[in-house]
């Protein structure tokens, strides 16, 4: 998700997205460890998304 899209969300929505993104990241890492992940770049994208969400949460505090 783009930064501008995330910026328009409330803090509760950001917290919810953070939980979902972290779960997706965990699943992607698990698949990667079993050589079942086709797109390894997905891990990097998910990590960046988590970082964006955390940045917005910390800025609004």
C-alpha cells in the first residue's frame, strides 16, 4: 500500500493493517524456508509496508 493511502487511515485501521501485514510476512517467511515461495521479493515488500505503517503510527502519537 502506498504512503499516501496509509496516511488517510485512522490509527485503529493502521493497527489492524499492521497485524495483517505481520501475519502475511510470517507466512511468507515460512513458505520461503520450505522453498514454496515463488516471489522472494514479496518478503522485502511486506517488510517495507510494516515499516511504513509503524512510521505513521509513531508520527501520530
